[in-house]
C-alpha cells in the first residue's frame, strides 16, 4: 500500500490551481485582444464605405469633364448616394461607373446637404464630406482637390459613443 502511494506521487500532473491560473491568464489576454479585433472590423467598414463614396465622386468629376456637363452627387430620397444632372431634384445618371451606394444604417453623413458638384471646366466643390459610424463613434473626413479630383483624407477620428441611448 505504501508502494502504491509512492508511485502515485511520482506521476507528473497539473493541480487544479495551476489549471485555473492558466485559464485566468488566457481569459485576460482574450479580453484585451478580442475587443481590438472587433473595433478593427468596424473601422474597416467605415474606411470601405468612405472610399466607395470618394470613388463615386471622382468618377463624377472625370465624367463631367469628358461629357462637358455639370454633375451632382448627393443622397436621394431612398438614402442612396447617386450621380444626378441637377440639384436638388435632378435626373439620376445611369452608368456602369455610377452605381448608387446605399447608405448603411450605421452611417451618418455630413457635407451633402447642398450636394457636391463637379463642373465641366475641370473644377469641383472643395467641401469636406464626413462619414460617421454612429454605433462606434469613428468618423472619416475627406475632400476632393478642386483642380484635379484627387481624394484627400483630412482626418480619421474616434469619439466615444454614449451607449445608454
């Protein structure tokens, strides 16, 4: 019987406390890493949508120059950003390059209140467009250079969102 006890004590095994300690360390590491991963995914959706809006504006800029007509970009009554021939009630321009963008539920936009204009003489509005993620508080502000239509990112910021709303 004494021999059995001695053999048992020679076996290598983890104690319950060691296992609990390892689980606590893993959960603490996950608590730090997982929220950061989720915020990166949401940040990417804002960057992606901002980029698509900027590209639509840039396509309108180049098309206005080549067609010799003034074009407007703004959201319509269906919350789709599209290219129009006039503001505020113009005819939507149908083109492969002007696919309308649906404004997501999480997005709030500023800068399109009076529309954005691309003129036939090669200039466009210099106004800033701000797209804000109302769920997380990230916002992206950009503009197009008025003389060549290049996208200029002005700022990317984070403002804490009040979660009690």
